[in-house]
C-alpha cells in the first residue's frame, strides 16, 4: 500500500515553501509520496492549479493519518480552526509512526527547511495571465516588503538614494506611493496593492479575485528570481531569499 506525506498550506507564500521543503525531504527520506493541499482561504483552488513538484503526481491520499486528528478530516482545508484545536507545539514528522499510511504536516509549529532541494523540483505552471504579468523583465528590481513586516527607515532611504533606477515590486500601497514621490517615473510592476497591515495574501484586495492575487504573488516571486539584480527592503525576507535561490537553480524555469 502506498504511503504519503501531506502538506497542508497555511499563512504566507514563503511560510508555505519553508514547510513544503521540509515535507519534500521527509517524503524522499522515508520513500513516501507527496501530496500538497493548499485549498485554504488564501489559495482556494489549490496548489496544483499553479505548481507541480517533479517526481510526485497529484493523487489524493487515503487511509489512517498521523496525527490521528486528521483521520476522517483530511479533505478539510487548513486554517485557524486547525490552529486552535491541535495540540502539536513540538510536532516532528520524523517521529511519526511508520506504519500509518498518511503523515500530515499542518504548516505550523515544528519544521525544518531546505529550500534548495525544493527549488530544483518546484515548477510554475504556464498560463497566459501569468505570462502577461512577466512580460516586463527589468534589469534591476527593488522588493518593498511592507504591510505585515516592519522595516528599517534608514534602509528605505538608502534604497531611494542608491536604487532609484529599479523597478518596484510590492503589495504595500504606502511604500509604493513614497517611492513614486521621489521617483515619479519608476516602473511599478503591480497594481494589486493594499494599505492593510495584514498584507494582500491574507485579506485579499478589493475588486480582485484570490486567483489574481495568487498570480501576482507568483509573478513577483519569478521576477525577483530572474532579475539580473535585485535588492530588498527587508534583507532577511524569506520570500526574497527563496526567490533568489530559485532563480539560481532554474534560469528558465517556466514550463
């Protein structure tokens, strides 16, 4: 009988990639199949609408689950309800019962990461809408991460001073407006912006579908990945770091 690792999506894109890289390594190490469930409130239509993972098919698992919590509830998407009711603060798949068919990781609590391993297998699925977003290929990009993350004001001023020729990636309307005050002719690569501190990926954007927001996240990630030069407002942003690692692994990744 086939055995599985199931990754349940939750929180932001970089959080998901972190946890997914852990699940991939576990699946490879223990000779299990990998299934990715991102049918939550943010990604709605699921992981396989947008991505695939080399070496693993999109096949729904079945059987008894570890933790037992998920047995009979595997079809339910992840979310705050799961966070409230699970008591899994120190949760590690390496400690799971090897006889149980389905190991489920909820994207929360215990995790390790090895994004380089995932980057070599993760593929973005081609679509005309995504290609339109990637039509502009700037030589330099500045990533103005804001909303739910704090930044150093001095670094923002430095970027304004030294990288005014960069195209702008951001979902934070306030940071984009400040950039345009200094550089009114700057190319802004998205019109999906919010001034909500929780970020577009959590609350959505009025007048935009979740699908459009998700495509914008992917397009921003790909633009950062393959730009010849990229700088970040928040230097330890995992979104930025993973994008640059991804670009280093696949220079012409679109399939």
